[in-house]
């Protein structure tokens, strides 16, 4: 499974979201051997770029990807919001984790 954090320029805020996702997966004791997390800019993302796309809610409609794969975030720095979304994905994908 591939998760992509997306922001306008693919630099600061998407990198923060990427780091948060990686930390959450580690905290939840998820086996990440089949999970990759990366970050990118809006213009370089396409439908085949990832399985799930985390982005600011204001950019969600600008992504040229299936809408059911977009995870719009109200706050890019709210780790608890991101954690809830990650846990939903883990449940959907039947990936074991330690829910806290």
C-alpha cells in the first residue's frame, strides 16, 4: 500500500504530514514492510501515484485522483485527526495495529 501526502509545492506541509503518518504507523505497531509513505506536489500526483492521498481540505478537489482515495485534512499538523484517518484505512485494508 502506498500513502502520499500532497501539498501545493510538495515541500513543507506535505513532509510534515508524511512524518506524522510514519510516526503514527510506528506508534500503532504496524508492520510497514508493505507500506510506503511519501510526499509530493499537486501537479505531480496521478491516479496511479498512491492508494491513498492525504491533503489539505482546500486542495482535495484539485487532485486528479479518485475521490474515494483522497483523505482531506482540516489541519495538516493535527496528529490526532491524521491518526483517526490512518486507523480507518488500516481497518479497511485489514492491517493489524494497536489502537490506542
